[in-house]
């Protein structure tokens, strides 16, 4: 169960965020409204939400998931692989210090790079996507930190999408939403796979929060499949974040 969630308001500079989507520029006012709905949905799941102010210096800074990995035993401040995002970590450190003692805050160090979107938690085991943003050195550093705290991790290479969780969402109870290049990876064979069709690929990025699943709006096949598993669902429109390659998981740190 999660007690806390950290989110960060989008800034006007979100229009300059890194994007490969080809869907046009985000509408800032709509992005703000969608963010407020996202926060409301999280609160309905019984978590306490810490909302950080917008930071105009960093266009992608609302995607707060990427700057930290928060486990039940310790926190990791990442070293984002995207050069424009590296210094986003400076603002998150004092926030993480409010929740974790100083001796339980660890750091990914250069030449290691790692972004939280590449990390999927399954109990005390963590899947680490090696991507354009997270390199093997960063993955090895995280695995050795996990082992220090009695947990474990393994690396999963990916090449076609941004982050591991762009294409995978663990919904607890062994249920895994899975899409695209991960379908043929035997690493995930032990899960109950809920296959996301190609045309709904963006819908593979959902979040489980205390038994409820938050889903992006506009992905009916994914929604039906998640509902069929018995989860209560809250649909949240993330259209403006999709324009800068972001989704539901990217917008929060849940711990
Ligand atoms: C980026 O490219 O870094 C942002 N425009 C999107 C980050 C999405 N984060 C995530 O999937 N965890």
C-alpha cells in the first residue's frame, strides 16, 4: 500500500519538453486542469499528496517519477540520462529528505544514468529497463543498492519506447499490462499478462494505487480488460502530457 505521493505542477515551459509524439504542443491551461484531476484521483485512493510548485527552469519537471526511485526501505536520487533533465534532481532532494532519513538516501552516480520511468517495482524485486535514458552502469548501481537493503533487481533491455513503464504496468496480484517489444520477452512469462493492443499502446502506462487502477482516457480495450480483473478504475485524461511523451506514471512518485 502507498501512503504518500509526490507530484509537481507542470510549468508553462512544458511546451519545450522533450517530445517524439508528433501530436502538437501541450495546452498549458488544459494541462493544469488535467493535473488537478490527476491529484483528485490520487486522493480518492487514500494517499497523502505533496504537490510541488512548477519550476519554469525545467520543461519536463512535472514528470517527477524520473528523478527518484522510492522503495519501502530506501530512496534513490537518480541521474537522468536526458541532459536537459539532470539538474531536476536538485529540487527533489530536500523533498525526499522529509520522508527518508539521510542514511537511507542513495544516489546514482555518473557515468551511471537512470530514470525512474525505467524502474518497475514488483514487491521487493525491481525490473530495470536499459534504454536511451538508463544505462547498464546505472542499472548495476541500482541492483547493488537494492541488494544492500535485502532486495533485488534485474535489467531488461528496451529499444523501441522511451521507458520500461511506457510499455508495462504492474497492477499487483501478478497482473501485468504488457505491450509491444515486451510481449516476446520470456522474463515476463511468470505474470498474468494482459496484452495491450498496438493501437492502444499509450494505455499500457497505468498506475495501481492501493487497489484502484488509474487509466488514461481513450483506451477502451485496456479499460475493459482492467475492469474484468475486478479493479475499480478511475479514468484520467492525460492528452496534454502525451504530447510530450508523458503518461500517468511519470506524473508522480508513489511510496
Ligand atoms: C522526457 O522525454 O523526459 C519527457 N518529455 C517525458 C518523460 C516521461 N516520463 C516517464 O515516462 N516516466
